[in-house]
């Protein structure tokens, strides 16, 4: 893997602490704006809860969490010892 510094010796702009803080702030602002925008948009729901403004944010978070934990469980099932291919 290449060094995280450019030719002048400065760290790459994506690994600078101030850039990382700025990107977290931007991501949080976009997420908050998306949830707030859901307050002003009327979505027809088939069930009681899927018409609420928070539903899709909570559903997306829950789905992501299930995928992460499912991948961890699958990793434990498919894991092989380090010397699996050795004689």
C-alpha cells in the first residue's frame, strides 16, 4: 500500500484530522436534512408506521445492522484455519 503522504511530505487530504471532522459534519448534516425533509413530504403508507417520517431512516439503519451482524455470523461459519491450504 502506498504511503499516505504526497510528494511534498504533507499527508493526503483525506487523512488529515480537520478533513475527517469536516466530512463527519457534512454527512451528519445531510442525514439530518434528509430526516427533516421527511417532515414536509407526505408519503402514502400501506401500514400505520410506514407513513411516518422516521420510518425509512430507522428501516435503513436496522437493515444495515442486520447485514453487518449477518456478515459477521457468516464469517464465523466460513472461516478456515490459517494453515488450511498447507500440506
